[in-house]
């Protein structure tokens, strides 16, 4: 299936980040806070490692650019196996944390693909600006996804 992006959507950026994108919700761990001696929930070790990987490979020109308005996220998420579920939660959080977008709620539309590449797991992503007052319509025509 080929994705057809409307002509009036403006491509803002493309980037590729190597590594397996971990799930946000399933990767938490309970640790004891050394100062308060109380339990707290933090990200898993794979998630913490991916945070560093993401920041290292995100193009410098995208850090703190803070795209505004309504956005479309198109992402091909390549996993090293078919086992993980497709999830973009951590990706959207990282885009916000690194200043690519002001708030991950700006993604009014998303198109995600779950793919396998055992040799080179990665995330390839495109962010488009959605023109103001654009009605959202999605359909399939002649085996092509039409937005």
C-alpha cells in the first residue's frame, strides 16, 4: 500500500534513529529512592538507553525547533523481530522532550508501520504540517491509502 500525502501538507522534516524502539508502558521498573527510601517508578534500562540513542542521532537542526500547529507523523518502525507490539508513545514523548514539537498532542494524524529488520532495527519518521481548517478524511482507493 502506498501512502498518499495531500499536496497542501508541508514536509517539515525526516529523520532516522537506529535501534529498537521500546514500548513506554510495558517498560517500567520499581526502585527505591536513595534519599527518601520510598519506592518510585522509573523507565526501564532499555528505555533509558534508547533516550540516549535518540538524542545522539536526532539531527542537530531538529533539536529545539518546536514545530507548531497541527502535525502528521508518518513512521516506519523497524523491529529486530515480530515480537514487539507497534507503539509510538515513547517516540512522541522523545520528540517533545528534545524540542522537535512543543507538545506531542499536536499530532492530529498518525500513520505507523510495524516492520522487521533483524540487522538494522530503526525508526524512520516524517513530520508534516497540516494546513489549518483541513478536514481529516482517510480512505482506501485502488489499494492506496488516501488522506
